[in-house]
C-alpha cells in the first residue's frame, strides 16, 4: 500500500510487506459527505536500533481500537505495519538536528478488498532545545481532500509545539464532526491553553473531483509539451517513474498526473512515494505510476526494467522514453491542448490554484469528450435494463482516421473497460460530465 497505491503488479516477495490491491481497482473515489473525517491519527517516530540505524515506529495512535473482529484486527495490524514505511520512505539516513523545515505529503494504502485509504503526513521537528529527530503526524482517512487535510495538519503542528495533550481534544472534535458536502463548511471548536477557545473553519472545494489535486505543482515543474507526453503515456497505461527529492513534490505531481485522466481512473500500481526498500517495484512488467527520490536515480537505472517513461521533476525533463510519445495523441487535438495549457501557464500568476485546477482539468476532459464522448449512444440496452457496449460500431463512428487510430488503442485499456462496465450498469452517463 502506498502513497500512490495499487499494488497488483508487485512481485510475490512483497506480499507480506504491503497490503495488496487487486487489478481493476480505482485510483480515485468520490466520497459522500457525512462520514468520518479520519480513521486514525498516528505519530511515527525514529527509534535508534542496536546497530545504530534508525527505524520508524508508531509511538502514538488515536483512537485506540478495541473489540475488533478477527478479520478487522488482521487488516488493522497490516495497515499499522505499513504506515511507518511510508512516513519515512527515505530509509535510514537520519541524524538528530536542531533545524528542520516541515513538509507535507500524502500516500495511499490499498486494502485486500481493493478499497483505499490515504495517509496525510506532516513531518516536523518537535519543539525543544538541542538536537532531536523529526517525527511524522499521519492522518489516515478514506477521504481524498488534500487542501482540507493540510489545514488540519497546520492545526496539529501548532498544537504539537505546545503539547501532545492539546492535540487529542482537537482530533476528537474533528472525529465527531461530519465530513462536509462539496462547497460546504464545518466549524470545529478547540480550546488551547492561554489562547482560549478557537473556531477552526474547514471548507471543502466546490468541485469534489479536484480536491486532491494541485495542477499548479505540475505546471511549475514541467512544460505543457512534456505534460502532454506524460499524459499520452498514462492514457495508454504504460510504466511511469517520477523523480524528485522532496516528498511533497512527488506526491503532488503524481496525484496531478493521475487526475489528468478524469473521468477515467488509473487502475494499476500507483505509489507516489516508493519507500527505499521497495524500489524493485520498477521491475514490474505491469503498468505503474510511481515516485522515487532523486537520490536513488542510479539504483533505478540499474534495475532490469521494461520500457518506461522516466521524468525528472527537479530539472523538468524526461530522462528516458519509449520513443513514440509524440505520436500517441492525434496531432490536431494535441495542438489544441498545448494552446490551452500554454494560456493557463502564462496566466498562472493571475489565477487562484482552484481556477488553474478547473482550467487544466477542462482541457483534458474536452479531449476525452471529443475522442470517446459518443460512448453512451453505443450501449445497447436489453429489456431487463442491462447494457452491452458495441465496441466496433463505437470505433467505426469516428470519422477522423487519426482519432480512430488512437481510440482503437484506448478502448483496450483497463481504465476504459472499467468506465464502460460502470456505464453498462446504469443509463445515467458516467460522472454526469458528458
């Protein structure tokens, strides 16, 4: 399980280490309002081992779970075992320090049944004097809303500088509050010694499918042309490796790339930050989208991996490619999307991040509408209400040869199959976006 998550491509020897997902699971889920904000808050600290190395361990867990059934208990133990690995994916290169800049990142855990949990992390240095080790506050939730949880982690960090004891009532208050609907707000009352009672206002973005996304992060590091090459690889479900040193950059950029596929979802191995001990993930023969810290670049290049697109987010360049990326998307549509992305890029000091998200998403949604938006008129409905997709007629209906060439490849992807499976169950067009 991981920041990214889908592990179905893992080798056998990883099965005991990480909760495994199944093929065909979704990389993004749309959540209903009213459920719990989070399942757990855990603190992961570095403990010195007898050989001098540091190992991440959970030192605090809220709430403690009692009375779990056997199956639930095993699932919880597996979850709690995986969390430290993803809170400190950068291995054992730690030493006590006096200064450390807090960082925020997220990871994804995939359960045996294919359901997903997201870990929102704030790595910080506890208040104090002298040298000390960073620790990670990790909130495990089924809800995908990065902006909202970043704000919650700001509050957690503020309280941590006073005392661990002040965090507990705040998280309890949060746990008792229902998750707001898109565009709605929830207010949490919280008492802080010497400051009195504070009201913390948490608002969900109006557009729920973009609340886990920061396209700005991608546009700041990659040219629109390179973003399109990455999109072309992702849309045909190839192997993608992203490199950056900062965990926040890796997690933000990979979530953004996966979000470009909306209303389709990446349904393969997806690990925005790969822990050092799982770098052999890049040898998987199946599709994957993974993030690896730049310090491991040489190790990655030494692996006996199949063809993959390797993207350097520090330099904004592509290190390795298959070679046909320029030719995957129909050129006319590619140029239209490029024009659209360049316009947003040039103006991104004017737009808010939410506006950028909407503008960028719209450009990619329009691509899918133009390519496959006619899917619903090629579902044949039987009297009992079940639908059957007519693939040949669907492809034949596309008049442009270049568009048809692309669509014939796209209909073979897992993401298109999953989308059509859902569409065959319901006469309502998928996601209401078409």
